[in-house]
C-alpha cells in the first residue's frame, strides 16, 4: 500500500521532514512512528497506518511535504511485497490536498502606449502544483478566495509570505479603482517585488551556509509581519519583588515535591489576570476585515519558551480559573513539552496576551514584539538589587524590570501607563496566603 501524508489539523497542510525512523526492509507495526514532520512551530509524529514491510522510501530528511504526498510503500502483512520504487515521482504532491478555488478572472492593468488607454487582461497562473507557502498563508488565501498561483512570492524559491498577499490585494484594489474610474494605471505603479540579490560573502573570507529551518523561517515571517503592520510602543517600569521572593524561597521546595516549579513567570500569570480584566482592551484583537475590535471573554496567555530551535509560544488556557500552584505546574509541564517539540499546533493558538520572561538569561528592559493578532505583550528582565527610597530611608530592594509593548492603533499611552501602574501593584501585593499550599 502507498502511505501518504495525512492532514495534520486545521491549517496544517505541509511541513519539512525532520526525522525518518524506518528504512527499506524494516518491519513496522500499525501506529508505529515512521517519521517526524516539522510544521509551522510544532513537530508531529506520523504513524504507520498498517503493519507490514517497508518496500520503498520516497522521502528523506529535509524534504518539503504536502498533504497527500507519497511517504513510503508498505507491503502489508499477508500480502506480496511490491518491487521497490527507485525514484520519487515529483508529480505527486497535491493528491488529497484541498486546492483553493480559483477566483473569477482578475483583471490586471497594463498600459497600451500606442492607444494611450488601459488594457485589462486576465492574469493566468502557471499550471501545476501551488507555489510554496506556509499553512497559515494557504489558509488565509482559501478564506479570501485567492489562487496562490496568481501571487508572486518574494522569498527564496518563490515562497509566498503575508506581505506578498498584501501586495496582491493592493494590486487588485488599484485595478478595481481603475476599472471604476476609467483611469490608466501604469504597470510600474504595481510592481511585483522580487527576492533580494544573493550576496557572495565568500569573497571576503571563509563562510558557512545553513538553510533556514521551517521554524526559523516562520518566526522570521511572523516577526516581520507584526513589526511592519503594528505601530509598536513600549512602556517601561519596575516592580519591587522583594517580598515576593521571600514567599518564593519559603515555598519553592514544597512546590517541587508536587512537581511544580515556582517561577517568576508563574507569579506574572497570576498578577496579570486582574489587570487584564480591568483593562480588557489589552486582551482584545482587531478584526481588520470587519473593522471591529474583538473583546475576548477568556484569559488565555501565551508563554514565550526559549528552545534550541528558536522561540515558541504555547498557550495556557483559562489562567483566571487557576491558582498559583496549578499555574506553576502547568507552566513547567508545558515548557518541557515545548522544548521537546511535543506541543500541537492547537496549543499555540487562541492566546489573548503573551508574557516573555528573559530573567533566567539576564539583561533588563527590552522591547518585545507584539504576537499578532494579539495587541499587547509583557516582557520581564532579571531582577536586580537596587537602593530604593522608602519613606525617609534608603533600602536595598529587588526590582523587576517590566516592558509592556502594545498596538498603538488600539491602546493609548495613558491606558498603557495605567495598566503598568496596576500591574506593578499586583506584583507588590502578593501575600503568604496567595502562595501557601493547602494541606
């Protein structure tokens, strides 16, 4: 039987082969992992659909796969093995994949110099498989009714990113305006932006090239999108966590005995809940298509986790319904699974706010980038002992640097200042009863 890549979940229709666990001639059992596929920010294990003998492998590590693409050939138990297939059929790759429906003919404006009037011609995409694009871009294209074969990708290998979709929509809008108003739009006014030139750095010395991983490429694309589409402002402050650290030291061992690590991130999760409820716009999102602000009736908070492959942001759900111990335990378990790349795509979706704690590494204030479609993110640095005036005395206090980046389209500076003042108060208001475990 031919084993093809199954659909991995909503929006997950492609990925990169991270590991192949079988070879030709191997006996496999049903549900035994045959390969790992890196898709967006998760790694999924692909199981064998049946027991049998591997007679041919059609993929290798590093290959890009799409839903429906042939992975291997399996001689099921009790059947005669097939002859191995020596080469990969490059034409196979879209079987089983949902192909976006082609929209109606799209007019493209070109300038007829001789007649000095616009001529509208249908833009026809090349036949064959769709161009390379991430699952999120493909999903967006399907929802908007865009045929990706009509979009020119600006990334390496013609890969389509969100900025390419935006440029394509701008071209459609300009063409529509030209049709409506009868004005000529020169082709130079809507150019397709090609990839930047490749520079030969080896001219100046020895170099080493490494292909971007799927994860790093995804991070890069999303950071560019967030930074270029969101007007970022960052509010800075410090919280006195001297008392908080006393409680942490007092109860940390008891938490550890119950498989929970009492970190500052756990305290931050608890501290931010009442502030988000007081200022719900910080947990909202913009529906740009509908020109509406979406206020969420839940508190799901993303946690930036530093992994060897890059930054991954899984989401802890219903933070407002959990006590400090429950949050500390779930945070530890989720962080461990994230570093092992065992979180599902669904576990990285649906966040309403994000926390990024760099305190374990060091440094102080920084400017975190908003995790779109969210509108705010909290950055935490390393606490430092400083001389602080309290009353008429100068005391040594441990101060925690806080950085709140927000979307200035939605949030005004005055509200950000109020948010930060209240958040500092929450950090400084922890009591023994908030941390103590019930017996």
